[in-house]
C-alpha cells in the first residue's frame, strides 16, 4: 500500500507543517525594541492587572484608580540611569497634558527607603508607587527591562508599550498625543 519512502515523505511533510505552525506563532508574537527575545509582553488590547501597590504617600493604590484616563505607567528604579534621565520628561508631560485626561504613574522597583531618598533630590509631581520584580512580571515585563512604560487607555487596556527610555520631549509627545481625547 504505502512504501517506506512514501511514509518518510509524509512524515517529513507533517514535521514541516508543524514546524511552520510553530514558527508562525513564535514570530508573530509582539516584539518590542529593547526587549530581549523570548520575553513575555502584553499585547495591545490586553488589560493590565489591577495591581495594588503602596504609594510613597503612605496609602495603597490600585492601577484601576486611574480608570477613565489615558495613563502612562512607567516602571523605573533609582539605580537605573536612563530611568532617572527620563523622569523630568515624564513630569513635564504629566503637567502639560493634565487637562487632556492624561496622567503619569511611576512604579519604582526598588527599596522604599532608596525611593524616598531619591525623590527628595528629584521630586516629581506624579504619583509614585512601590513594586517589585513580581510587579514587572504582572505588567508583562518578564525580562525586568527598565525603564518600561505602558500606555493604558481609559478602558484599562494597554495601547502600546516601550522598553527603554524616552530621550526627548518630542519622542514622548509623539507616543502620547495620538491617543489623547483632545490633543493640543
């Protein structure tokens, strides 16, 4: 009925098809510049977990507290040079776009005392919450890349993300403005 060579050809064809299916799913995963290969990330439209984290103000906050607004959630650490460099840009954007339904929320992945000391020398006007490595994983940053920013829509779903820092006000504005209700 089937010769050995026919069975071998069929087996190779099935193996090739399976390899093709695997490769298609692997290469169609969301990729973010600066994110190591294989790192888990959220995809646009995914809901961010409603994390409950202590704030530097002494109260516990939920990310859902900002539901209804466009929110840039920025994960950073005091020891991260690029994180520190982009904080003035984030602070300025927070103030500039405040009347457009936009907020910035910082999530520091660091020791609470180090965060408090750092913010004394470099205060920001946006809220800063305190998280850990598990917080990064819950936000889709399995590799622990910092800074790591998520743009969350008013519906609580992720619009886009960035692994790495914003280096200019223009690059940050280009990332935010298309998603504002009333840009200007």
